[in-house]
């Protein structure tokens, strides 16, 4: 019999007001099946033990037993909010392994779709973070705009959440002018709606009190724990895979990497809000410079990878995703390793939660932008 | 005092109807206000503009099983919603709706309402303790922890008004504002009052004892069916009483042009309730320690200074 391993509840320090609080797996503040055992002293947290694996699906092992195209729609199940980034990473890895060419038009459309996906992910995070802080209205505001992105992406990908749009060597279908103008219309309208977000939340005094100087991550810790994405940049370290190890032609676009020196929840908030604007800029430039031509190069029907190993890094909405494939030749990979951002980002939570109030711990967890299936894989 | 049994019965029925009707309207209003603030419509299905939605929900809640957790302290668990709700019936008694419409003119009506308002916290604490759930307990403990931080500024607010009028009777206080409403003399006090009352009724941004994202559902985590709805009934009734008190203390009670007194009272009460809903659907939640220091360091000095200045002006 395989029994799940039960973590112990032994408290480090037993006092009259000490108790263990089981936060999750079903808790509105954990956004998924994350379970954290909190050792509490009244409202203060003495120690936090994250318990992972409720959604473990053996993604890596499954990838070893499936062909490269079969794994393609499955990778996006890890980070369902940034599905296109995963889609892109897998496609890029296999293309690098098999040395497939990608037409330029396909690359540009990939960037447009991925950045739209990034905005929708950040919007959902914005709403969910405010939900963690007890504000309900922002969530629905964000979802109203996110809905429009989903509509736009649905038109080209056919699905609304776990997209599978990219193919080895390009795209399954081209986009038309109408779709591109639709994206531009969205950007134009969204730019008028973004200031409302700031009016409602960013300038709010309660929000500032809840997020400023809460959950500070020092740059030293941020690098040491292997954090990435907006959390790393919120701690003052300027690193973005799109900028520093460009892929899919990101080096062609003029965009900034927002960095905040404070390292607190507000810093991470500011970074993500600025990233939304940068993503809009990238999409505008991409649509402005989209070349004509085919969207798919010639790729053999049966994909047989040569022997070798390959690693590809992609900036997902949550941070740096690395897909590492070892191939011994043939239709299936020998070994696949996903280095997922959420897993590394969660690792610092135990350190940050120590000594905090329960309310602050949930604000910190919210600011880390967890996607639990990505952590569990 | 000449109170016949019949009139007592009449008052009770009237107040029960008021409590029930008020909750039905407020739950619907809250969902509508929330909906429109979030670019949606809110309930639309049951009745025109979903006006009967609360009734349908009420029937569902009544017909549901009241689940009592195994480990719960059963008597306390069952007592808590009742402790929370019953004081409402007494607290509504001295509330004047117009010069003539008042259940019972009581010369210490104001004190009665303030005192009975505290019993709600007892209900929350009982629910938190009786549920034998850590989240519920935390919610109950939070409710108790915040009492002093808001009750003292609230009492000083009320004291200032009493000092200005020279009476504990709500009717006298309203009559004294025939020409000028107190809010014009005491705008700061009015703001302090609204904040403390939002705290007292456990409304967002001060809904610590519920705090959905932190404590799941706080003190009523383990309640279902009727127990849950009694808490809601109590919350909305306390909102009504708090707004009613604000109307009498600051907004001149039933005084107003053209419309009859009762209409003016209700308009003012529901305007204040709308304001409280507006808070709830706009602000994120304050952290409990920040709220405590806000209560002690800002609300208390503010109301005290106001009290002293008012006393000085009155003495002159």
C-alpha cells in the first residue's frame, strides 16, 4: 500500500497560545491545492511548512513515455494561466533539438499571443491579490478585461485556458488582418482602463498599508532561493529572460524591464503593473512590424529527434521556465526536466512567513503569484 | 408607564416585520450595489430585477440542515446565533422613525442601543468558541480584541451629542435638531462615528472576524442553514440600527421638507447603509493591528479633542 506521507504536527515551541493551523488544501487564500501548516502563536506565525504534491501528475515521467507532439498539449496544463509560455517553451526546445526553422511571421505571432497571455495572467493575479487583501471589486474589474483577451485568443487558438497553439516549425494557421486590428482595438481601450486600476487600488491608503514593507525579500535571498520573474525584479535584480537571453526574436522589440528596489509586496505589485504596460508596447511593435510570408516551415510528419540534449529558457508570467530534454534519438525523449518558476518562488515563503501576522502571510502568498499545478507538476 | 399587553405584542410584531423586511431588502440591495459597482447586474432571475432573490435564498437556507460539528460545544454552538440576533429586538425599541412613530419613548434609549450593540460581539465570540474550529476561534478572538478600540471613540462621539442636547432620549435629540442638523456642527465626529460603526457591524474594510481570504469564513465557518442566516439577519439589523442611530444623532432624525417624517428617516438610514456598502465594495481589508492602532492613536484622540472643544464652546 502506498500511503501518502503525513507531515508531523509537532510544534517547536509549546505554549498556551500556540497551535497548528492547517491552511489548505482547501482555503480561499491559497488559490489551489496548496497546504501550509502554520505554527501559530495567536495571530503570529512561528513557522510555516508548505506541503506540496496534492496535484502531482508526474509530468516529467509522462513526457518520457510520449512522443514530442503528444507532450505538446500537455505542458500547458502545468501553468494554466500562462499556458502559451509553456507551449512556446516546449516548441522552442524541440525545434532547437531537431534544428527546425521557424518563419519570421510565425515568430512575431507567437510573441503577440504569448504577451496577450502574459497580460491576462497578470490581470488575474491583480484581482486575486486584491482578493487576498479583502477587496472584491478589483477581481471582477480585472476579469472583465481578461475576458476580452480570452475572446481574442480563443479566436486563433480555439481554447480559452489551456492553449495549444504553437507547432514545431511555426503555427497551425495564420492570423488575418481583422484579428490584428482586433488586438489593436483591445490595446487602445485597455490603455484607457488601466488608469482606473491605479485609481481604484494603487493609490489606496489601505492598500499601501497592507503591502508596503510587507514580505521584504532582499536581493541576496532572491538570488539565493532561485526566484525569478516579477518577484526577482521586485527585489531589485534586473533579470528577464526575454531581455537577457532573447528567444523568438524578442531582441527586435524595444521594451524595458521594470525593476523595483523595495522587494516588498508593493514592489512586486508595481513590477507586474509596469510589465502589463511593457507587454502592450511589445504587442504594438510586433503588430506594426509583422512581415508577410508563411507561418510554418517544412517539418517531417514523424518527428524523430537526433541524439543530444537541449535546454531552453522562457520567461513565463511567473518567471523563468527551463525545459531540458535529453534525447537518445527516436520519437520519445529519454529524460525531460521542467524547471518551473512557481516551485522556486514558493521555496522562500517559509522564510518570509516566519514571525508575520496571518493576514500578512496571505498577502505575501498572494504577491508570489502561485499556480499550484505548476508547483506540483 | 401604561403599556398594555396588546401594544407590547404589536410592537414585537412590528419590529419582527421590520427586521425581516430590512434583511430581505438589504441582502438584495447589497448584491445589487456590488453588482453594479463591478459592472454586472446582480440578481436578475427571481422577480423583477431579482427583488425576490433573497426570499428564495431564505427558503433555501431554512430548508437546509444545520450541521453541528462532532467536536463542537453543542449548547454554545446553538446559542450563538440567537445571542447575536435577539438583542436586535430590544435595540429597535427606542429608535424613533418620526415624532409619533416610535415603539417606546425611553429616556435612556441611546444607552440601551449602545449597550445591546455589544451583545453581538458576545454572539460572535460564542460562535467562535463553540464551533471548535481554529479559524472560527481566531475570528471570535478578533471580534473581542477590537471592542475597546472602537467602543471608546464611539462612546465619546455619543457623549458629545448628549452634551449638546442634554438628553439621553433619542426623540429629544432629534427634536433638538429641528433647525440645524448636528452633522453641520460636528462633521469630524460624524466621520468618526461612521468609521466606528462600520467596525461595530463587522463590515469591510474592517470585517476581521469574517475575513474571507484569511479565516475562510471566520466565526461562522461551521454554520450552515438557519444558523448562518441568523448571523446574517443580525448583521443587517445591526447595520440598520447603526444607520438609524446616525440619522438621529447627526442627520436630524425625521426632519426634512415635503416628505413625511418616516420617509425622511428611512431615506437617511438607507443612504448611510448605502455608504457602508460602498466602503465594502471599494476598499481592501485593513490589517487588524493597523486597525487597533488606528482606533487608539487616531480615532480616540480625534473624538476626545472634539469633545473638549465642544465642551469649551458650550461653556462659553
